[in-house]
C-alpha cells in the first residue's frame, strides 16, 4: 500500500538520522531506519508529524496501525510531495489560527488560547501551531474538540496537497 | 501519565532516560516522539542528554586531570554536606 512520510531536509529520518534513498527498498530488520519498523502516515496521521519534506512511500505488507501512524516491515520513497513547502506551511498555520478564532467566537473562554497562538505562531514550526490549536480545542471542548481540530488539520492538508486516501 | 491527548513537557523529561535506553515501546514511544516533532525545546533537551551520555560514556578515570578530579571530589563533598 502507499502512504506518506515526513522527513527532515535531505530525506533524513527525524529519530533515526537515517538518510532515505529514493526508490530503494529499506527493510526494518536491516537496522538502517528503525528496527521497530518503517513508519508512515495515512492522511489522518499527517498533522502529528509535520516536518520539512513530505514523501509518498510504498509500504511492504503487512502494515500495522499505531496510534497516529502506520508501521510496516519495509518501505521505499516513491516521490516527494512538492506541494508541501514553506508557503503551504504558512497557509496551514493561518488556517489553524482561523479555526481557533472561530472557536473563540463560539466559546469566549478560548480567547486566551487564541492570543497565545497568535503570539507563538510567527516563531514556531507548523507542527507546533497544529499542537497549540488542538490543545486550545481540547481545553475548551475536551477530547472531542481535540480530535475534531486534528481531523480538520488533516482535511486541510489532504485538500491542499491533493492527497488520495490510503487503502 | 495524564489523560490529555498529548504528552506534557514535564512528562517527557521524566521519560528521557528510558527513551534513550530504548526502553519505551508502543503508545508511550509514539507519544514521546510526537512531542519531539512539535516541541523544539524538548527536542533540544533530548539531544543534549544524548550528547552528554555519549561524551561521559567515552571518558575513562585516567582521562581526568588529577587536579580537576580533586576539585570535583571537593565539590561533591560540599554538595552532600550542604544538602544534609
């Protein structure tokens, strides 16, 4: 199956430090990437792992589901999703702020979170903005609010980046 | 561990040693690494801990300058007395 994978600049894994080749199969058991498996995202998982580069990845079956990720025995990078760039990251940040602004209109107790988000957003990465927005929703509307905000982030990314749902 | 959706920075700090020893698994590991993606200061903290362990692990007793060893021992003795 095909899925998606965020990496640091130059295709480097954020936790393994492994520089992924393009098109070459990487197996979990060979110890290059991560011994626990090759990690990837379904579209719904993307907001939790926002990094510099987004790639489409082909995964070797069987594929297990983690909390917010897919885990496979092997995988290979297929193509970079070029639409995920600095401009998309900035637009994603704006979309997160706008949703929290809407929350603050419905629920005035979210105003403080909106102010915090506005102060922090220019100085942090999109992943941090995504987390702040989700935690603002959680603070006001509980876990359902958190999940709804994360789902809205995933929908925004899939729409903006033109991603097809994974099988 | 809190019931909140995301790990807090304080919770992450408590788990750093286990993470660096490869002792975290499953959901705990995933929540830890999720936090590192969005929290720059915690990512820096983990890297500093990793580097400290790497550096300290490469030191042997005979690598230490005797004068520095005496100074450290004196400081530790003072620390213990001060804490008592």
